[in-house]
C-alpha cells in the first residue's frame, strides 16, 4: 500500500509518499494548476495504475483545498479529509520538535494514513456533497456581508451623532431614516428643504406612515440642532448609506439562493420553534454530512463548544471553559439558535429555566441548552423526523 500526504497552500502543494514501513517513496512540490495536478496524477499512476493500493490524505483548509480535492475525486482516487486539529495533535505525538513546514505536514498526513487505517475515504463527490458545499459558501459569504453591514451602520450612527444628533429619536425604522438622509445628508439641507419635497420623501420612505406633520417636526429640529456638518461628513454619509443599500440587496439575493437549496435539502431541524431558515442553513452547512459524527458530542467538539478538562496527578480543575476551537460559524448559529428556542419553544424554555433555578449564570445555562439542542438536531437529522415536544 502507498500512502500519500498532500499539504495544501495557495500557489503550490507539497506531496509526500511512503509505504507500509514508512519508507519514503517520493517527495515533491507541484503547482496549483493543471500542470501541477497532472504531475501528481502521473506520479500516483506510476505506483499503481489501478489505484487499488493508493490512499491519499489532505487537510480541510477551506477554499485552498477545493480544486485539488475535486481533481483527486474526479479521478476516482481514495481521499481522506483530515481535520487540522487532529493532524496537529498527531504531529506532536510523534515528535517533540516544534518544526512545522509544508514538507513536514505532508509527511505527517501520510503517516496518519498508516497509523489510522480506519479513516473514512471518499472516491467521488456526490450530489449532496456539492449542495452542502454550495450552501456553506453562501452562508459564510452572508455572515461576512452581515458583519460588514453592521460596521457600516455603526459608521452612519457615528456621523449622525455629529451632524444631527436629534434626528435618531424621531425614527423607529432605520430604513426611513437612511432614505431621508440620503436625500438630505445634513441638518442644514433638511432645514432649507421645500416642505412638499421633504414630505414626499418621508411618505415614500415610511410607506405612508409619516405625513406633513412629521416633516414640519423634522424641519424644526434641523433648524435648532446642535450638530455640525461638513462637506466631508455629508459625502461620507451618502456614500455609506449607498453601500448599506447595496449590501442589503446582495443579502436578499443570497437569502433567495439559500432558500432554494434548503428547499432541496428539506431538513427537519426547521420544525424546531425558533430555528428559521437562516440559522438552520448555517448549522446544516457547517456540520455537513451527519454520518461523519457518531454522536452529538462529536458535533459539540467540532463546534468548539465542549468544555476543556485539565487534570494533573490528583488535581482536577474545578471549573472548565469552552474550547472555542473548530467552526466559529457553527458556534454562532448554535448559540443564537439556543437563545431563540429558549424563547419560542416550551421544551427549551423550561430547560433554560431549570438551569437558571439551579443558580447557573445565563451564559452557562444557555450552554446547557446548546447541548440539548444539538442532541435534538442530531436525532431529527439522522432519523429524518420532525420535532416533537416529547423528544428528550
């Protein structure tokens, strides 16, 4: 048997091959293009043209590994995707040295194949893998846009506090406020605006909720504001509001794509009160194939939400913190899902109340809700059942 480890990076990949006795067979570096991929394929083919005695491993490194993974599986080669945390622990177990290079990483991956013959291998990307990969890309892109959007809204709030601090108290909807300030980006422009034009903008922005009386109120506030504006602040305000509109448009388009994929997946976890399409899509995308996890605890560990345990001799730490390793997006989704199910679902609301009655801090109590929620999600997804309040 030949064991091939591939360390993936942006522009090039390192490859190491050994046999059952850990004796090196070949080691080389190849480029991240068709020439490099074909070089790898020919090297593997020279070992065994049937590929029956070939095993390949690489780390899950996000988008850098996508193309090489597709190439390997498209050629029906057996591939094991290794969690970087696992390979790092294995590296430490076989050497006390702190050396970490691409060549060493490729060597470690090949040796892991020898040490763990029961690793799960794939030889093709099925339709479900492709759908989940698409969903993961969309949900992570959406999270990125939402994070940037939040920063933009903070910038708008900062500018408003400088140029017209009184205006925010008048509006309950930021959309109406942004529409007004995009058309009149300073208190002076609002104060000098024709009443009819200002009224029309407010009616359109509020969808008929505001009227002429509101326009008069805002004009009076603008005339007596303590704020100060400048050409720079008005330009920044209009530009930032325009960016916010573009981000909202993009997020809406992404949501439609996510909804389409979630309709295909038809996951039962959306039957849990409090978990909508947005959170469900992140959870499904980040976990991926539930068959890769033999228990809910493995999912908690994957999310980095398992408690760390420290023991030395007779000493055992009396308290434990969450690991906070693994998928940050999954942690975010599970925490928010636990918070919302504690509001909208009696089962989880009672569980939270019980933990709080035991004197646990809210964040600790929510972590217990997360554990229960993951058990329920695992049960629903693996059994393909809808949520029932009787599930424990």
